[in-house]
């Protein structure tokens, strides 16, 4: 029953931040990375045994063998297209381990970031409107993560199952034999090549899905907080009126107009103080998220640009599986940045729509200060190279294609 309960936590019925964090944290522990400060037991010892074996398989298949094939074998056969295919596959697969390396180097900062998010979440009242709106938005974030993970898993299943469903013996990539395993279609080289390729592919998918998932959840939590906070601003004056009516019902004494305004504005002042604290905390969390993932995102963009150029040079008919994988990676990061940016704009509009004209001078000044701060865009950047949004995704695609057109004539000749 515990296993069934644990599996159900990966579903949409569990959309609270602590559970969503657990979803990726428990998977990243397989890669010997603990990002959850709540987990005090340490990494299970078995992962320190299986981890190095899997990593060795990956670097043998997609690093050492690639270097040998590109710089030795392809020069002997003068097959530049196959070299480009092998090079593109290697660059694609290096994204996950490279991002993992950056996360391991920044693991203390990431654990501190996660701890701040958990602390902020612990102060929320489960029965409050804010928390219910937060869960509603986090459900959308989890749908986004599940869709991304499903697309990557489907891509991997197609990549692995294609040679199995094709008549005859076929390896994962017939143009790219692993070093020392030739002739590749003969036993036991065929079986070893397939097992090594299968392990390496699963390892790459596991890393990219869960590392990107961690970023999606952290930025999605900030996005959800900002949207929910904006909804609270829109209801602020209505809540003040309800608060006043409750006081009138419990107090039989007559209430003057001045006293009525004082009661309402006192309530607004308390709520604004809480909203400022939440807004400030979310800005700090987003900035720390950017610092923690800065190197990983920058490395991802560089590797993806080089990979897409190599894929185009290798021919779409040879690399049609890698291109969706690459675009899914950069697309999800850009979407996360775009959604945070949109949430900041929505918060700014909600602050202006808070019926601030009914407030007293002190509360008006507070709203004015919040409005000024909210006009600063909530950006997520890739190592300071570019702000992540859907616009940069189009720029990314155009840059890769421009580089391809500039190099294609040289490769063909």
C-alpha cells in the first residue's frame, strides 16, 4: 500500500509544493543529488554503487566512443555526415550530465532555496482563499511538468524501440558504432551495444526530465504565488468591507463614517503588510533560483545550439528524433521564464485594480510603492546571456538555422 500511495503522489491530485518537490527530489537522489533539506537519511548506499556503473556506460557510449568516431573513424571513411550525426547525439546527451554537475556544485545554494520555499509555504493557511488559488495554479504547473516528462519519455521509447521493431538486427544508431564493439551486429557485440545504449539513454532522460522538472516547480511556485497574490489584491477592498460588516454585527454601538473608514483602512494596512512580505520573499526566491541555475542554463543553451547545428548538418532524416528532444528542453525552460514574466505583469495589473482610490493616504502610498516594485520584470536568464521567454526561443531557432546555412555548403563539399 505504501508503494501505491507513493506512486499516486506523482498524479494531479497532489499539487501542493512539498509533494511536487518530493516528486523530483526522490528521483534526483537516484543520481546521488539530494535537493530536499527534509531528507535527513542521506543517499542510499546502493545508488553509490549503481551510479558509477551507469555513468561509466554513458561516458563510454556517448563521450569516448563519439570522440573516437568523429576524429578517427570518420576521417578514415571520409563520412562527414555520419560524424555530424554522432556529434549531435553526443552533444544532446551531454546536457543532462552537465546540468547535474552544475547542480552538484551549487547543491548548498539549491537546498537553501528549497528550504526558503518550504518555509514560505509553511506559513500559509490551508483553508484560506490564497492557498486554494495557489493549489489551483500549482495544478497547472504540474500538468506542464507531466506533459514535458511524457513527451521526453515517448521520445526515448521511440528511439529505443525503433531498432527492435525493425526487421533484422539493428542497433540504436547504425551510423555510430561504439568503440571496440565491432562488427556491431554479431554476438556478443550486438547485445552489449544495445544494453549500453539503453542504459545511457535512460540515464540521460532521467536527468533532463527531473532537473528541468526541479526548475519548472521552483519557478512555477513563484508564478503561482504571484498570480494568487494578485487575486488577493483584487479582493482587498471587498474583504475590508466584509470585515467592517462583521464588526458592525458584533458591536451594537453606532459607528460613524470616520470610524468606518478607520476600521477598513486598518484592515487594509495589515493585509498590505502581509502582501509585501510575500511579494518580497518571492522576488528573493526567483533571484536565488536564477543564481542557482545560471550556469546550468547557460551550458544547456550552448550545447543545444551546437547540437541543433550538427543535427541540421547531419540531415533531418538522420536526426529527426534528436531535434524534438532538444527543442523540448529549451522550450520548457523558455516557457517557465515566460510564465514567470506573465505572472509579474498580471500582479502589476491586479495591484492597480485593487480599488486603491478608496484607501487612505498611508495605504495609497504603500500601494504606490508596491506598484513601482511590480513594474520591474520578473526575468529568468540563462547565465545572463539572455532572458528566458518565448521570444528567445524563436531567436534560438533562427540562430541555429542561420549557422546551419552558413556551414552547410562547406560540409557538403
